[in-house]
C-alpha cells in the first residue's frame, strides 16, 4: 500500500487574509483526500490555524516571509520594510539552501505557498514541485514601492525567479494583475461561509429589537480605535476584539460569544474594516454590508474595492469620521444600498482540484 500523499503548506502571517484563502482550499482538498498528510509552516498561532482548518496537521511555527512592516493595519513602515528585505536577501542563498534541506528531509510530494516565495525557491532546489496561490504577490508590491532604489533590482529578480519556479500561480479573484508571472491560473473567489445565527447572537447580547450589530474587524494587524471616546450611538452595538478592553455602553467583545468569526460576520448588520482579501471576500459571500477605511498606498486595494462594489454593499469612511465615531450617516447610506447577488466562492474547489491533480501526478513519479 502506498503511503498517503504529503503536502507542505506555507501560510503567510501578514494578517489573517492568507489563512482565509488557504484554509477553504485545504478543507476542500482533504475532503477529497482524507488521508492527506499536512505539514503547515506559519507564524500564526496554532489555535488560529485550527479555528480555520478542519483537518489535522503538523505545525512548524515560524515565518518564511514578513510581507510588510506595519505601523498599524492601514499604514506601512517602508523604511523598516526596505531594511528587512535587504537583510533577508543578503542571506538569500543560505535561506534557500536551508529550505531545500528541510524539504529533502520531510519529502513532501508538493509544496503549496500563500504567498511566500522562499519555499518555492527551496522546493525548486530540492527538486520538489510547488504551487503558489494568492490575490497578490510580494514581488509586484516590492516593485511598486522600491523599483527606483539602486539596491532593488537583484532582490526583485530573486523574488520573481522564485515565483516563476512554481508550476503555476493560482490568482484568486479578486486579484492583482501579476503581469510578470507567466504561469497564472485564475480561480474564483475564496471565502468561508458562516452560519446565520443572528437571532441567537442577539439573544446572547441582550439586544433591543431596534439595535443593529456592527463588527469591527481590522484583521491580524492591529488598529485599535478610540471607541471609548466615541459618542453613544443610539441603535448601534459595536462588536470589537476582546484585547481592546474598552468600557462603553454600546460595545461588546465578539470572542466571548464563543462563535466563529465567520458565523459572527454572517450574522451582523455590517462590518467595519480595511481593504483586505479575507474580510472583503467573506463579507460579499455572506451578504454582509461593509464600511472600509482606505489603506495608505496599498496597490491591492483598488482591485478589492472595485470587485466589492459590484458583488456586495460597501462604502468608504474617512479617517476623521472613524476616529471621532461619526459613522451614523455612512451606515445609513450603506444600509440603503440595493443588495447585490451574492457571489459563489468557487475558488476553493477550483484550487483544490489543481492541487489534487498535482498530488496524483507525484504518486507516479
């Protein structure tokens, strides 16, 4: 009897959006291959991975990418990011060789990355096939911010070579153009669908009949809002992270409700966030209206916003209105928008089919 196939998965810890993309794919794949052996490398905590991924896995808790150094969820520290990329690529060959040795020891049948490029280079050196997937890639973002720097060309070339070594790059909808990656394969939206538990949720919170729930979710990079200073908004209950520890008559934390974040998102009246793949796609595919604060010079966001304007209900808020809590008018306008046809999150099954075909191919090597 042949041993079960082994998939090595690398999930970026730059926020939670990469996990929100990868987890539905892994669930779809393990639904077809229940004996699949999963090894996951990610800097995210194990419990965050387990909350999204149904199958059993081994976890290597480390990061092979950092994406961008952030001041907070919507603003970048470009100086620190430049220094980090220069440090990493000064050791590039050493890091690639380290990953190649790791893969030679673990002997996965396939390496799957969302969206670090280092494991793709390591897999190529070890002679192991790889597949990348994401709505963005770090090489395109790097070129946007740093292409005019005299030190950037070599780093950008190493990034592109790593991405181009993958058998294909699954570009998730909505996604960036990625003109520099010739092996693109578009797949549909990827989003977890929650269960509608709005009545039970409202009962837990003791909501009045006229009270509406707004989830505040800025993803895995914190942006704490001065909610304690906001005026009490009649008819609005804000659901915020427990870690903010805010005392306010119109505020409750969502973790203590004991429900998955996708169930909460499906069951609230709106979500307040920044442009990021996970929350945008899940809001659209769960039919949840969305308020967003633009990110500072983030190239991916226009693709996300344009798509959500077609496939969901959304509205931009200003930083000044967000800081002061003056959001009643924006919410009223959001709720007055006509509901769009909810998109089908077909991308997880499409991506799983690609991985399944490649895992089947490796079994005949």
